[in-house]
């Protein structure tokens, strides 16, 4: 029985050393995320099986601004708060899924904050209204910063300083 406290002490020392060294933090497979300067909070799924991040966007409309293609869209969180976004289109992703036709999606840059990690990442816009989580956070956001504990959920809140966008 003395082994358990010793193991717990050792694990806490390793975790403290990793945090001090800038090593990845461990978060649950579901976490709260904050989007952009409007500080909209969403439930996000941290998905190590997805390379890129994906966002449930409603009322997507494209338009031209300064000779460049932009999109205007809205996002509503689970508490009913809706925020409208306008972002330049960075590209169009072709998403291939098993058993379904390929789908083209607009790709934008968006500041995303999870725990104390804030990154401007490519996010593809799609209709995720039939899925449980509006935001899927892929490996390009996670890499080098976050390890995912599949047995945990909602371990922290977004605490990033002011986002850049």
C-alpha cells in the first residue's frame, strides 16, 4: 500500500517538470474552447484522428473584399449565444469520407484557445449540426502542445491571454 503514494508523488513530480519544460499538457478528449476575439465558448472534441480542425458554420455566404474571396458565417454555442464571423478564405479543402461523396469546404484561419494554448489554425467550415460537438480540434492544433487522455473530459477552461485575430 505504500507504493501507491510513492507512485502518485513520482507522477506529480514528472508532471510538474514537464509543465516547467514546456512539454505537452494532458487534456481530456472533450474540452471547452474559445474562438477568436468574440470569445465564443464551444465544446470541442480533441481528435487525434483528424489532421485539421472543423467548425459547425451556419448561414455561410461568400463575398469579395479587396479582390479576395471571403466568407461570412455564424456559430451558435450550446447556450444559444450566436456570433457572426467574417474571414478571408485561405483555401478549399476536399474532404473524403468512407461511404460518402467528397465534400468541398471553405478553409479559414481562426484563433482557437484550449486551456492556456492559443493558436491560429486552419479550420474548415461545415454543417456539424447533426453531430454532438460543433468544433473538432485536429492534430495541427494539438501537435507539440497537447496530449489527449481518452478517459477524461472537460478538465480545464480556456485561459489564454487576448487572442491575436
